[in-house]
């Protein structure tokens, strides 16, 4: 009891900076999904992929991302100017989920470039997208710029920022090897 009282008194005097917080999983992540960079990238592609009519496991996707994570789509608008759409994970699920589940969507990584400094990782992940696994040609290709963070126990996705390939902006060869 005495130890508990001391703990309470000490905890009253410890200040955590306003932007620092302890991350707790409301839905625990599968260790196999977050124990290495390869695993979390594979889990990301896996969770958004599936045939038409199949619900995606959005709870699994939530376990991959930090609570403050962002997903950012960018590309050329109809007026020729570049635009972007910044979304929280929940906004992404609301906006993209119905499209992915209705039409079928399979995205797979075809090349990767990785830079790492300590617990900070940046991955350029080149992808191809198909409506079904039997499609010979992808209907879309592009690059996902993915930022990962290692908290000492597991990997987290902080940002996925992507741009689709276009005729006036083909994927450079260095991101296809």
C-alpha cells in the first residue's frame, strides 16, 4: 500500500509534454504484421486488397497506423494544377472503402527503395493495381511514399503519400528495379 501511495504522489508531479502520449492499441496488432518493415508493408497491401464484394478488415488496418497518421493522395486536377487530399485513417476508410470493396482491388508492390535513420524509415514502394488477380495488365501504377516509425517494440505507419503514374509522369526506372 505504501508503494502505491508513493507511486501516486510521484505520478502527480511528472509532466508529460502536451504532444507526447502513450500509444495503446484498442485493437491489438498481430505481431506478425508489425515486427519488421517487410511485414507492415505486406500487411498494408494485404488489407486493402480483395475481390469485389469482399469487406476489408479495417480493424486490422487500424492496428498498423499511429492514431495521428495521415494518408495523402496527390495528382493532377482537371485544370492541370497539382492537388492533394489529406485524410485521417478513418476518412480514408470512409472514402476509399466502398470503392475498394465494390469494384475489387488488388495492389501489390513491384519495387522498393528504403532509407533509414534510427527509428525513422522512408520507403518508396512502387505498386501495380488490378481489379482481379486474373487481370493481365494493371489498370494503375504509382508510388507510395511510406513513413514508418519504430517505437522500440513494433513498427507503425505514420504517413502514406501516393501519386499514380500518368503519361506525362511515368515512373522513373530507378523506382522499377
